[in-house]
C-alpha cells in the first residue's frame, strides 16, 4: 500500500473513521466524510475512474487525465493485479474495495468522494483507454459555462469505430432507457464518459450496483429536470479491457432497465403488455368468427375460443394493474 495515496476499505488496515460493511455502500451516507485530502483552492474539475484489473492501462489514463483535471481519483474495485499501485504512482488518489462489488458500487464510492470535494465539474471515465482524456476540456465546458448539469459523451455512428453488434446493442439500450422517462431519446445513454455539475452531484443518488448504473443516473437526471447536453467524443475499440462480454453486459443492463421502466412508468409497461394481449385476443377472435360462419353446419373453434377468453381477461387485468400502479406512483411522488 502507498501511504497517503491509497485508502483501503471496508476491511483494510487503515480504516479511519470506522466504516460499516461496504456491501451496504448504497445505504451509506457519510457523516464526517471520507478521508479525503484537504483543498488548497476551489476545485474546478475532479476526474474519477472506476477500475477493475486495469493495470496495463490505468497509469497512462491517470497521467493524461491529470493534464485536464486538478484531481484524479481511481476506484479500484477489488482488482487482483497492480491497478491500485500503478494508479497511485501516477498521482491519483486511490479508493480500494476489498473485493469486487461492481461498477455501480464503484461509481457510488466516487460519488461520495466527489461530494466531499465539491468540484464544479465531476468527470467519470473508464480506465481501459476506450475514452480519451484529451476530450475532458470539451466535455466539461458546458458545465463550467453554466449551460448544463449533465454532459454525455457520444460515440454514436460509424465514425466512432464502434463494431456493428455494439451499435445495435447500444441503440436497443438507448430506446429502453428512453422508455423509462418522458423526456425523449438520448443519443448515447450508455457511454461511461460523462460530466456532472455540483447541482447534479447533490440531486442524483446512484444506487444500482451493476452495469445499469448509467441508465439509472440518466433517469434520475431527467426526473429532477436537470439540463442534459451531449458532446461528441473519440472512443477506441481496438483495445478491449472489459471483463464482461458484450452480450452479458447488454442483457444484464436491459433486464435492469426493464425493471426500472416497470417501477417508474407502470402504465407504459403494463399498458403496452395488456394492449398486446388484447390485440392477439382480437385477432384470434376474428379467426373464431370466420371459422364459425364459413362452416356448415356452424362449428365453434373451442380451442381458439378458450385462448381468446384467456388472453382477453389477462390483458384487461394487466391494463388495470398498470393504471392502478400509475395512480399510486403519482400519489407517492407528490
């Protein structure tokens, strides 16, 4: 451990003040704050880099980020390699998890650290070299100019070099995230390169522990009426430092986003499902009627009839559930 640079918790050797089990980090709110270094001047830009086994790249990412940010903090999410040591040698503050807790929890740790530092602009970027730190000045500009509360990096389009399967998966998640809000579609909802103002830092409460954290933060930003802008960024795909396969990543995020849609917009989630069931019931009902009137003597397709009744009842119940939950959600928000 590198003294003065590395903070090891929850079960490490230099815990001060006492901590609760870090597995409950999403429920933790610091009272006296993290053991952060004192500020010698107002902090303009703080860059945070969640990292897991990023030893080969983290050093250069930190060094380049330090050219554009007054401070850089690396959240080492239980790496088995020398990520923490290299990051500290490169000049970053390092917060270590004793075990791997997921990207969402790593961002939560960075969030708590940033709240203690009170930066004007809080930058999140990945440590695998996919994001280029030289884009930091452009992506923080709307925040420092007071024009936005959240700025998203945009990797969209063939010019980004993103493989086709990634573009398809990313766009699917973009639409799923948009379905959870009422404020329209964002170009790149899943990009990890993003910036938050001090207002956003206090308004958003990241709690998701997994890879869906990007969607959750955007949903909260839109719900709290924060101003969101998008800035084109460079991205690399020739070096893949991800420890999770794209298919597993996409399915886990999509599953969680669908859950968030059901919680935040139940009328849309249950209403669309119920409407589809009623549509199928209607189509089968037409077949039943056509069969009945086209046969002599008239014959009723009993099997189809049972399906029509079943789908019709389930569809009506589903829509009713959606309406009820929507009313309850509106009442609780008030």
